[in-house]
C-alpha cells in the first residue's frame, strides 16, 4: 500500500504547483500587473510543460495500468469510479494543452478575450484536478485498501517505488531546475516546493480522549484566499487543559488555521466547535468573549503606546471595573511589565514584547490561548524563557494551541501535536512521540 502514500505525496506537490498557477491567473487578470505579463505567460507555459511531463511520463501509466486495473478487476463499484477517474485523465492533457495555447503571447496580443479565457481555463483546471484528487483520496484509495490482494499490492508498490518526481529530482535537467526556481519564487511564501513531498507521513498512535473532554474540535476546515485554498479540510481536536502544538513549514497554513479559529478569517467549509457549541459563523469579538484569545504572529504590540495601554486594549470585551484586576494578574505573571508600565512598548526587548503580547491576550481571561510562533526571532535563552511561560500558563489551567517553527521545543512540551503540510494535517501524535519519528526529524528538525 506504499503506492497510495506516494500518490498522496504527489497530490500535495500538485497542489503547490497548481496554487502557483492560481497566483499567475490572478496576476494575469490584474491590470496593475500588466508589466509582468510576458514573464507570467512564459511561466504558465512552463508549468504546463511540467504538468504534461509529470502526468504522461510519471503518473498516469503506472496508476492507470496497474492500480486502476486491479481495482476494476476486484470491485464493481470500483469500476464505475475508475471510469470517472480515467475520463479525467483523458481530459486533463487537453486542458493543459489549451492553457498552453491560450498563454502564447501572440494569442494574448491578438485576441481580446484570450486573457479572460485563460484565467477561466486555469480556474476550471484547478477545480477539476482538486475534485479528481479528492475522489482518489477519499473514495478510491480506501476501496483499494479493502479489495486489492497482497499480490496486487506487491506489483503496484514495486512500480511506484521506482518513482521520481521530475520537479523534485536533484539530477533533473537544467530546464526543470529553472522551472522549479520560477515556481518557487511565485509562491507567496517559501513553500519548500517538492522538498517535503518525498516525506510520507502517517498517523501515529490514535488520539486518546482528553481527560476533561474536548474544548475545541475543528473538522473538515477549508479556508481560501481568493483562488488559493490555504487549508484543505483540516481536522484537529484540543482537550480542555491540553497544550497542543501545531508545526509545519513556512506557508503550511498554521497562521491561517489560528485566524479561522479566532474568527478573523472566515471558513469556506467545515466546522469549528468550542465548548460543545458551533462557533463557525460567530463573530471574532463574540469568540473573545467566549474565551478564545490569539497572540498574533510577530507580536504586533503598539510601540509608541505605553505598556499599560497595550494591555488595556486586550480587555476590550471586559467590563471596565475588571480592568484593574486584570492588569494586576498580568503584572504578577510578568513583573517586568509592571516595572515599566508607563514606558512606550517599543522600548521593550523582543522577549519582553512577546510577554506583553501574551499579557494582552491574557487580559481577556481566555480559556483557549492561540499562540502564533512566540519564539520567532528570539535568542536561545529567551526562547527557553518563552517556553517556560507557556508551560506556566498550561499549569494555570489554560488550554493552549501553540504554533511553532521551533518544532523540537514545541513537541517536547506538547501533550499532542499536529504536523501541517501545505494545508493538510499529515501527521499527529503525542508530542514526544512525534519528536522520535524519523520523518518528522528529517523534515522539521534537520536531523
Ligand atoms: N492574505 C493572504 N492572501 C493570499 N494568500 C495568503 C494570505 N495569507 C496567507 N496566504 C497564503 O496561504 C498559505 C498559508 O499561509 P499561512 O500564513 O497560514 O502559513 P504559515 O504556516 O503561518 O506560514 P509561516 O510559517 O510563514 O508563518 C500560503 O500559501 C500563503 O501564501
Ligand atoms: Mg504563520
């Protein structure tokens, strides 16, 4: 069944490539980006080349000839699904060809509607491809796991073991290397294109029930920025009182997930339940009142404002009579903030500003604290201090979702952890167990 993991990794890579196509389509449709049009069109053509060489030389033959054939033979229900998937396989080269055609500078220059058609065609291609990949992952592969025999798998796996993705191949020819560099540059954040797709990860120990029940349950959460789908059906669960870590590379969607939970970013699909209630459509300020507070990436304290005024801002959902008590609680946690309370926040060091950002969130008396990369940009000793504070907050009974690039430190303290890769959870397990996992060590800890 290794073949299925390979295909799923290829799918993730395919999402990255088609996201790049989406970015290009947005730019091609934007008159302000007209100066970059020739380069953008050339890049669309390059991506079309990649998709063609990938699907024809690497993907379809072994999938269609082996995996699909076996499924067809072993299941009637499977045969109908395979018909549909094969139709997609037949269609997709035509669609890619059409995209390449429309992207020719001569066509764009002479046909008024060509650009709009190209943008539309790219959108439709991405949509179909997404549906195709989901049909495979959600329906076809589970079926294959049931119906294929051990001999079937031996044959299929052997074919897939010999697989190399042209875009991820270090010995790829120069034009592929150039393509890879161009696509990587296009992605709004460094996505590690292809770099992690060879790491095939699975669920570790099944999630045990939290002792005090579930506080937050995110299910099937999808989030979009325009055409770009940043989260593709994410499921996570946090038990009351737990410290849960979320790790993943740049651009994986960690911040997006936190923003969906705190309500500043709308969910396109899926549900968020908190304390047993559906809060998916609840406004952000109502979520703060309900006890969800976010400490944003990059701290975002207001430098010219005094430390105390920064803290007071965090209490906007509380009656004014409670603000004094709130301040005292935060000052007890972070005495340095009391000492300097009249000074502008900008005079604090990076670590102290992080304390201020945490203190500001604490002013709303949260039950669930969402921490976005609190150790970012801090010196090692200060990082230790920040992790000490996180542990202290947990001991004080606050439930914490901790996003970290510092995977080693985060996993070491986490009750449970999730690995997010380009918008999907690819691995979960108890923090220390993940820390021992070879795939995680290779991908996130550089070991
Ligand atoms: N406002 C936005 N508009 C369009 N795309 C966005 C926006 N914010 C994020 N994205 C895209 O969504 C994806 C996920 O981004 P996100 O910031 O959630 O990742 P992250 O895991 O927090 O990354 P980092 O480690 O860099 O903080 C990326 O591809 C990113 O480029
Ligand atoms: Mg982020």
